[in-house]
C-alpha cells in the first residue's frame, strides 16, 4: 500500500493571504520524511491553491513520485507533458465546487474523447495514468477501454456515509476494486479519507495506493506534518490485520 499525500491544502492556507507561506514545496519535504511514498497536487484551472511555480519546484525537489491531478481538457495538460511527472490523475473539474465532488462522467462521449486524447499524449511520454472514477462497473469498463493504467476510486460517498449506510458503500468499493484488478487496472482510492475511516478501505486487498490530503494536513496543525504522515502510514500498514471482515472496524478513541 502506497500513501500519496495531497498537499493542496497547504497551498490553500497560503492563497488566503496571497503570500509565500506556508510553502507546499517545503511541506512535501516533511511529508516525505514522514514516509509518504508520493506527493499529490491538483493544479486547477482557476489556480485556487497550487500554482504553476509549486509544480515546477516540486518536480525538481521531490524525492518520491509526483502525482499531478488535472482536468483532461485544460491547458494544464501542456504543463504535464512538459514536466512529465511520475503519474497524472485525470479528474473532473467544476469552477463552483469546493473540492472535487465525484468521479469522471464517462457516459458523456465528449468527456471520453477528451480523456482518450489526454491519455494518448501522456502515454506517448510514458507517464503513468489514472482516472478518478466512481466505484461503478460501467466506469471501470470505460476506463479499461480508454487505456488508463489505473483508476482512483472516489471514496467520498463512503466517507460521507453514516451508520447502516457505511457497509454498502464499503462493499461497493471492495467490489469495484476487485473488478478493476480483474480488468487489469491498478486500483487507487481517495477523497474524504481520515484517520477514523481509512482502515477498512486500506484493508481492501486490491487497493494499492491511497491519496489523502485534508485529514493529514488538519492533524498536522496540531502534531506537525511529518508526524501526521507517519501516523497515517502506520495505520495503513496495520490495516489488514485490524479488519477481519469489512465493516467490523470501530476506531479506538484517539484516532
Ligand atoms: N483524490 C482526488 C482525485 C482528489 O481530487 C482529492 C482532493 O483534492 C483527494 C484524492 C484527496 O482528498 P482529501 O483531501 O479529502 O483527502
């Protein structure tokens, strides 16, 4: 299981004041010292948090893989082709949303066309590609047909579920992960994962990479980023042993 730490939220704090701190590039160093296997940044068209400068510097300084999230039909694809990060995750982007609200809509032919073109260009450069999708069968089949290396399953519905709704959402993720693997796709997951809810997802054997941002950065305000990343990494390592059956996890007080 690889932990990719999303540092957009560090840049969000900086952009509130349009100043130069806190610097997400320096945060990436601490995340790596805390054991992150990679650094994720989403360069949005509206540049609300991460800036071009951050991605350029990160590409020079990161010791791990950089996973660059971007919308396929944006000019940011040019930057990705120039900088050639280890991985590009293609995500939907809406100007009004607070954060990415769901997976790519692969039922729309225009979206598939844009994605196919982006995947072709990234593939020519041998950049690993991932599509951020909802955990459903049709989206997995489309992802396979489009030729992505991986899918990132959107865990937002699971993270928002409460009480009896949690089990079915987890089962949906587990089933999608199984199907993704059967189709020959690498399976990642992310969005809304926290210290409290991550263990059952990390225990799904087919999931090999998690992208986590908000919860880690929130904890880092109190314990520091390096420690916050390390604590998440420890949880992921122990996850399979902590959950004997999906849904059986109750986080102990302190998480
Ligand atoms: N994966 C994707 C594709 C995302 O857009 C985000 C949010 O930027 C994340 C993972 C991380 O979500 P969170 O900040 O809720 O951990």
